[in-house]
């Protein structure tokens, strides 16, 4: 074993211990402060809103009407400074945090020109997040799959992939030099980061204050063990990554019994993810990452998801107002 490998293993082991200790200390301090102030735990919940308006004030108010205090970034060009300013101020006035700018492209596309343009698009996404006051810009780290931009490939879990993901993140962050917004990779079941440990390893390797963790626990459930032990998986995520989590996704999984393993995304409450633990651990993070519902087909399904999360939150002493 090389000295580099020894050093890396020592770092990961030490980081896990330190992160866990830091997370427990922060949680205890946060809980104590809330108790002294007589405040309940809170989470900023968000989701798409189905309103036909381009007016920034009406759009922000539509979120508040549904009980949301977080939002996905509205569609706006980085070159439209006037609209960016209007959206930023409208959401700020309503106390609705813009959680994330999504830039869903393949940073490892096999076509060099497409890869260059995708890198440019994500870099501009981070610049937009910084300008509009969003917490982060998020993409997946990419894929070597040639037929599907986010598809599986054996090299997606390789050292080559890891090094490319580090290079992309550094390039994006160094180009923008954000002072507030973060850049993050969404977790995936077949692409790094595919575990809390690989996310922690990426944090160390990228080595930029502008890099953070985007938590999507359902995307990490890629085996029966993780499916049945979502409570353990959630606690591991928060123990190891808590201080660096910037935004989170809310969905759920069910298992369709077939000849092989087939997990299917469903709305929160229609699957098996331990939302009691998810909300409780999330509510204790001092940086207050928002929780964003996603991937549902209609306003009615989002309503059901929202009500389920509100109900679980109420049962655990967590509010969303």
C-alpha cells in the first residue's frame, strides 16, 4: 500500500470521526438554544408551484400561499440583470429562499464540444445562483454512458471518474468565485457520489469552500439493504455530511417485486423512507438547508406530498411556517 493510499485512508477515517463529533456538538447546541428560546424546530419546504404568471411578486406569493418557504430558481437568463434583481427582491420580501439552480447536463459527455458547452452551462448556473441569491447550483457529476446523459456505466465508479468530477467542480467554482452560493453534485445510485463516504471524499479532494453536499437519500438506495435500512442510511448521511449539506430533495421509493430488484420513485409517504428521522435530523442543522419536493406529475400529487411532510413534521415537533 502506497503512502498516498495510507494518507487518504487516514483522512477519511479521521474526517468521519471529526464530522460525527462536530455534528453531535452542533445538534446539542442547536437543540439547547431552541429549548431556551421556546422555539420549535423548523424546516424550509419547497416545491414547484403551478401558477401562470411571470410576475416576480405573484410567483413568490404563490409559494407562501402553499406554505412553502423555499423555491426552485425561476426560469431566468443570466444576462437579464433586471429580472434577476426583481426575482431576488420579491422572494426575499416573502422570506422564501431560492434553494437551487438546477443544471442537468452531462459534464463528462463523450463529445468534446458538448462537454465544453455543458461545462459552460453549469458555470453560468453557479453564476446565476450567486446573482439571484440561491443557495446552490446542482448537477450530477456526469456519466460515461454514450446513449443516456445520466445513465449507468462501469467507469462511473472509477478513479478516472472521480478525478474528472474533481476537475469539473474546481473549474466551475474557480471560474465564478462565489461568495455565497455553493456548487454541488447530486447523489446517484450508479455514479459518484454514491455513498456518504464518497461524498466526503469528494469534499476533501475538491478542496473549495464553494463546494457543498446536495442530499438526496433516495438516490443512494441502490440495494435491498439500503432500502430496508433507510433509517441507518439517513443517520449516516447526517452524521458524516451534516455541516456541508446545502439543499435536499424529498421523494420516496417503493419496491416493485419482479425477477430482479426494481425500486420506483413515488411521492413522499407512498414509500418506505423514514421521514420521521429525515425531518428530525434535517431540522437540527444550523445552516437550515431547504427540503425540495420533486419528480411528481401533477399539482395534486405535490399537494399530497406536502400534506404528508407537514403531518410527519407535526408529529415530530417540526414546523414549516
